[in-house]
């Protein structure tokens, strides 16, 4: 026996995406729960040696979703944000969204932000600088690059101040360096 869940909304086409996109995100991207066995010495000893509070993320714009946030080392991590609406899907939510990365977390102070490629395996500015030139048969010179989105920059907290813009359906990945604020 196969069972499925069907959700239906009845909205005018102009407003439909503003309704079904958030519902689908909650349905398909449920939080993953993690558990750990109670160690020898009890929970109180474990709490003394582990951080048990959350980073206190501020509220993102309605059309931006936090896809990835994980630590890659001491005071470094990967942050991936996505714009969740496509061009023309909604009059308001399809507009570019601006996020201030430096004020995103209440318990962390970002000291450096570098944009990476989507797969987070290289700095985006380096990847763009090393991309291939297209050669067209019959032409002696390399053809101009195809148009791309605005070239990536190294986002330093001081200049510019960590403010990024996501265009419709764009996903951006960042390597963040941070310090933990004192409670």
C-alpha cells in the first residue's frame, strides 16, 4: 500500500506562489532532530562541557531561506542562503532580497565573510577568474564570456559591511569566520 499527502490551496494565480512555496518548504524541509546518549556522570556534567544554547538567528526576509549552517572548524563555518521565489511568481516576494550577514546571528560576531561556489569547495572570485574562455570555430580570438551574474567579491565585514542581495531563486554560499559573544 502506498500513501501520500496531498495539499491543496485555492488562490488567484497572482497570489498562489506566496501561499504554496512556504507550505512546500515546511513540508519537504522538515528539521532534522539529533539525539545523544546520556553520558556517564549525567546530563548536568554534559551541559557544563557543551554549548546548549542556539546561535539566536534573527528573522530572515520572507523570501529567503537558511539552507545550510554548519561548523567547519574552530570559529569557522559554512552559511548557505536561498531566495525561494522565482521571477514573476509574486509581485512582492519575487523581488531581490537583502540580508545583512553581520547582524544575522545574535550570539556570534562575524569577523570575515568570503563567498564560495555553490558546492563550497573554492572561493567564488577565484572560480570566476579561472573559468574557460569559449573558442568558436573559425575565430582566431577567444570569444567573449557569456553574460553572468555580478562578479563575486570578497565580502569583508568592514567594506562592504556584509550586506548581500539574493535575486530570485539564487543560492549563495559563504565561508564565515566568527567569534562567540559573551553571554
